[in-house]
C-alpha cells in the first residue's frame, strides 16, 4: 500500500492519485496512523477517511478541539483554531456579513459580473475557465464582501495565490525559495490590509472587524490582520477550486450538462454535487482532548486527527455510486464545508457563486474542453490552475 504520507505530498495530488489511496484506506484502515513527516514531531497523528468518522470528529468540538494543545503564546487567535466560547464570539462577529439578506444583496452584482464574463468568452470564442472566470468572479465577490475596490482584484489574486500555493512552482516568484516568496506575498498583503483597515469601507466585512470593540468582541491589531489573511485565503482559493472543478466535470460529462439545461430546477442539486465532487479543502486538523475511540481505534489526548474531506465525499457508505457525477443527487450529505461548530461561514456566498456560474455560463454557453486541465500542486487545496475552453462551432 502507498504510504499514507503521500496524502501530504503536493505532487501526489497534482497527479490526481489521492482518490485511489483514499478508497483503499476507507476500506481497510479508515483511521490510520500517519508516520511523522517531520522526525521531530512530538505527537501521534491519525488520518480519518470515512464520512461517518469525519462527521463524528467535526461535530464533537469538546473531544476534538480546533486549538492545538501547545502554548501558542504570541500567536493571535484565529477563528479556525479556537474553541467555544472564544470561537462562538468570533462567529458572532462575522455573522452579520453572511445573513441571507446580506448574501442576497450581493446576488445581482455577481450575476452582472458573470454575464459580462460570459460575453467576453463569447466574443473571444475561447479562454481559460479558471483564469478568465473563476478567479475574476470569486475575487471580485470577495472584494465586495470585504469592502475593497474592484480595481485591486488582479493584485489580490496574484498575492493570495503566492501566499497559499508555495508548493506549486508556478505561484512562486522567480529566483526565490518558496517560503520566501510566500512570505513576501504575506507581507505585501499585510501592508495592503493595514491600509484598508485604517479606512474601511462602510458596510464591508473589514469595517465590521475594525469595529469589533463596539460589537463586544475586541480584537487585537494582530488578530484583525490574521482575520484579513484568513478571509482572503478561505474566501478565494476554495471558490476558485469549486468553480473550476465543477466546470471541468460538467464539460467532461455533456450528458449531465444537457440534463441540467433541460431541467434548470436541478441547479440546486447540481451546486451541491459540484461541491461534493470538488471538495476544495483537502484536510483539516483537530486535536484529541480526552481519550476516545474512533473507527475502532483508541485515540489519546494530545494526538492529532486529520480529516480528509474529499475522501468523506466519495465514501461508498454515504453515497450511492460516489464516483459518478449526478447533477440530481438527492440526498447529498457532503462535507465540503465541514460540519459542526466550524461549518464554513462563507457557504451561502460560495453556493451563490457556483449557482450563478452554472446558470450564466455553463448552461448558456456551448463550451467544450480545448486542452488539458492543469491541477494545482498542493496537498491543502484541491483545484485547477487552468481549464482551457472554447465555444463549440455552430452546428
Ligand atoms: C466552495 C467554497 C468553500 C469551501 C469548500 C469551504 C470550506 C470550508 C471548510 C471545510 C471549513 C471548515 C474547516 C474546519 O472544519 O475547521 C471552512 C471554514 C471557514 N470558511 Fe469556508 N469554504 C468555502 C468558501 C468560503 C468563503 C466564500 C468564505 C468567506 C468569504 C469562507 C470563510 C470561512 C471561514 C472564515 C471559516 C472558519 C469558520 C470557523 O472556524 O468557524 N469560506 N470552509
């Protein structure tokens, strides 16, 4: 059997080999110890691959904590690495930006943008669905959410990609070691965010965070900055992965796309299936707080569990025929957004963007693949960096 550590090797994901290993782990070793990637690692680490076990871990915030059991003195609190009650307060702070009303207010802007992007593809007759559509659409939506100018989209896409994908040479600056390149992008985004926080646009999410004292959840300047970095990463990289991956699978399965065109009422289930299929976040960690048994394996306090979302979403025990893309799949209890206390706060906005891409681009334009899609070399984010497409010649 391939070493479990391959799951943390970016090239293994780039070569799209992970699902084969994950299927074998689900069958034979659903909770398996992962030998340390770093010989100095002072704790045991487990990989969790079945849907039921991933759900159990993510829903039980008292046994499986988000905060590592080490002294993180000096490290600012980050929402994804805190536990209740701190975590609950940070969620409360973000909540107003993601209410159904707030997200609905963004819909027409996103739809107009998608229509313009579709028009661009129509006029050129060809393009790259990731570079010309997914990146543009998701970063502009994020800018509107945060209260940043549309004019900064290109700068932000470039720096966020350099920060989040240092394992892919295409996102590393020339003549720069990967960690230096990612660090430079991180710093540039830091300067950018500091300026944005100094004069936040009223109504934007950065203004909410800047006014955290008044909301009764005071943040330090450092915590505010980390929130900014986190939102830029979490709100962009994932959506690009979902849009690019959904476009790819639909273009590869024209029967499913034509089913959707003939029955647009399937768009909601198609969005969920796109999320299940793409699972843009590969894994997340939790820390065992008290002795427990998971998948028949005894886990002890201080140990780490890594839940593999793409594996849970292809689990034969939870989904009939999981390797088939079914635009009408019902039910679809996918875990692409996680579950429990840390369930993705941006899910309504991500769903809206995916829906609009289906309705305004994939269902309206007659596209076909025009080259080989290229996968990002990353063990953290699943997604494409390129998906060449062209309009089909008129029949
Ligand atoms: C398809 C797109 C997306 C996917 C697949 C996704 C996936 C996830 C997952 C799996 C988690 C939970 C991690 C855990 O269990 O610890 C999460 C949390 C989070 N997501 Fe998303 N996300 C997406 C879009 C977004 C967007 C658009 C935003 C914001 C603009 C966002 C912001 C966040 C934040 C702030 C958290 C941390 C929540 C917490 O710890 O309570 N995400 N996301």
